């Protein structure tokens, strides 16, 4: 395992997806990124495989669809998504939706 030192990254981004650290495709370790979605847009239906995921809304209102259920999140709210769970995140606000995602290999 490669050791890394601490680091600092800015959360500003004009891109839809900005990986902050890690690799969500690897089996081990954390991955984190910033997602910015315009009104009416979404990230698309996906799952994170064997990885758990946490979403933290920084700005706006998110509509998260998980297994046919709809959850509404707003600034300062977070949501846990279990491994192998299909989900989609969309923007239902007039403002940009900005949220962080964190994924990690599930320990089950």
C-alpha cells in the first residue's frame, strides 16, 4: 500500500464531476468527489458496486431515486447508500446542486 501525506484541495469547480481523491473503481480505500448539477439535470442511474456511498449536499436541493423510492435532500443533509444499490441524483432547485460523494469498500 502506498503511503500518502496530507493534502488540501479547493471545492470549486466548473465541471460536472471533480474527483478530489482516491479511485472509486479500486477495491480498497476511500474515494471522494464534488458533483455540480444544473437545474433539471441528473447524474444518471448507476451503482457503486461493492462500495458504500455517502452523499453530502452543500448547496441546492437533490432528488435521489433509490429502488423506486424518492428522497429529497437539501443543504446540510446527507444520505447513506448501501453497496450494489441502483440510484440517481437529480437537481430539483433553480440553483446549482453541489454535493460531495464519498465511497469506500463495504465491510460486511
